[in-house]
């Protein structure tokens, strides 16, 4: 478990103050999942990556800061209606609210990552349907990011690896296979990424939509 620091913050949208918990940054000892979710101990701190103002419902990484037009968007009935959505675990709803704000600001890549974080909260709540819903939302936002020239990761092969894993987790086998094959055609892909695509293709073949992490690749690597 990460160290938590309480902080009294003033909401940049409605000026209400509230107590928020901030996780001190901590490196992970365990390897990440195929979709980049960090291993322990920082794995459990993701719920502190988003804050929510209890008064107006503004959700952000830091609610004491807000971009231009954010206040108007937060007060919009559509945002307020989604804020009351009970289909997702409450923390997942906060991440999705934050994703809506980022999307409204044209930050589609960041919005996609935030939707993926919502999926991880749903995974922890064992809510597979809503986790898949959040992953599809992440994919849609990243498609919009690419249309707007925004990068999702540092390299094409990393993006294909991420998208492949997300489709696999949603049981979208053909989309996952296509992403893996496209990734295998990327130039300059390092051996670990090549091994990741081979592993993904094996998982796709046996219709495995479960969680897998990078330790599997290390174990499979020849000495
Ligand atoms: Zn507020």
C-alpha cells in the first residue's frame, strides 16, 4: 500500500474545500500487466489518481486546478447526470467523469488512459461487463486521439501492444489478432515486445481474456 497524505483542497470549479488523500509516488516491485497497470505496491494506489469534489462533482487528478471551460462543462446537466451513474463502481465513475472533461478539452489520449484506469477499478470490483465497457471507451478515445495527431505511447509497437491487450480483455479476438500482427510488422521492435505479441497471439488462440503480466515473458525468456 502506498503512503497517503491528506490534503485540504479548494475546488477550482465551485470553491468548496474538501479533504483529499494523495498517494506518495512509489516504484513498483512487481512487473506491470500487459496493459501497463503497475505491479505491487503502487497497483493499489490507482484509486488516488483521481479526486472528486463532493459539492459540484468536478473530477480531476488535482481538483484545485481547472482548465478553461471546465466549470461550464461540470455544471452541464449531462455531466451531472453521468456523475449519478450507479452502473459503475463509484471510483470508476469518477475516472469516467474525468475522462469526459479531458475529452471535452480535446485531450483524447489522456482521456483514453483515464477510461482505462476506470476499467482497472472495475476489474478490482470483479465487474467484467463494466470493465469491458470502460476499455471500449478507452479504445474509442484513442481512435479520436490518433485522428487528432496525439500519441498514446512513445512508439507504434507499444501502442499496438496496448490496443491488442485491451481488445483481448474485451474478448474482441479478431481486433486483438489484427493489432498483434500489425505490431509484429513494426520496425525496431525490441525482443521483449516481439515476445509480448507472440504471447498475446497464443492467448488469443485459446480465447484467454484474463489478466497477464510481464513476469510471464521473463519466465519464458531463454537463460
Ligand atoms: Zn467543486
